[in-house]
C-alpha cells in the first residue's frame, strides 16, 4: 500500500516524451500512483494528460490516432514556423474544463518568460495555454502570449523542473528523455537546431538531477528524433522497460510486494 508520496519530474524532449508514458505505466502497475507531476515541454503535456485522468496507453493511442503533427499549421510572417492553434483545439476536447484546479492529480507546468528572462511555473487557473507555451520550441513554434508576456519552451532555462516539488514531502523521481549526447550527427539545419538545444540544457539538467531521489534516463532514446512520431511505440516501450528496471529502487514501504 502506497504510504509515501512520489512526485514525478518530467523533462522536455519532443516525441521522446512517449517514454514518459511508459515509465509511468511501469510504476502504476505496482500501485505507485504519482502524487504530483512537474513538467517541461513534452513532460508538461504528458503530465497534464495524466493528471486529467487518462491512462498512459490511452494517451499513446490517442496521439497516434490523431497524429498531432498533422494539426500544426504554418504561421507565416509570425515568430515561428508553426502555430499550435489546432493542437489547442484538440487538447480542449480532451480537457474541456481547461483548469488546473479540476485535474485529478496536481501538475506544475514550466515555461520560459521571454519578457522577464525567467522560468515560470503554472499550477492554477487556465491550463492548456501554459502547456502549449511550455512546448513552444523557439524558432519552430509560434510563442504563446499571456498577460502581455511572451512564453516559449520551458527547456530553454529549465528542462527538468524540480523546483515545484521541493516543498513537498515524499520522493522525487526525475525522468530525463534528453540525456547528454556528444556525437549527434549534424547534416541539416534541424540537426544544428536540436544539437544546440541539447547542449544548452544538458548542464542544467545534470544539476537538477542531483536534487532528485531517483533519476531515470533512458540512454537509447537519443537514437530517436524528437520531432517525429514515427517510433512512438518503441520510445514508449523503452520508457516502460526503464520503469520496470528502476521501480524497485523506491523504498519497499511504499507499495505491496509484486
């Protein structure tokens, strides 16, 4: 029987966020229900959907069926290549109440405020637009404007947002799906962008990891593109296997024996 709260910190990583779903499924199988989520970018999206009560398997199948990448539209003459207005519409179908307060599990969403140059953690009020803001990779997605401020991907400053969990009792489990990579091939403009982004987040993610009790970092995930859904099931399975292999590190007092 679960007695100690377990808080999950979910990193950004684009499509690699499917691994988050696999990890959570593995923990849920032995009765460990997350007490809260804190996420950046893909981690924010996954955390919000899980907190809305959807299962990891349902989220995987829904996204693959919808093909969210097909719902992006070009944002000509704007501040990014793509707008996420259509993605916003789909998320409102999944979470019609669009409120943090109506979620079944608390979640905190990290985004970068370009106006102030600081990380911002959303955990109350409107839900979906902060989640979209957290996912706005600079130069790729059009930023989200809220309250007169311009927001982009939370990973710019904090790809592993442990801060919202520091005042909570319990165990902090970080899932980092953007592990350090030293030999990423560079052949296209997209490769340059992604390599630059990974370099910018690797050091701060290492520091954040040290503040957690357990860190799950599937090294194999680096083989997969963060901007493609093509290998979603494989990434889900990798996350699941890492979850199975690491869940026993949670103190035995927290759950019944398997």
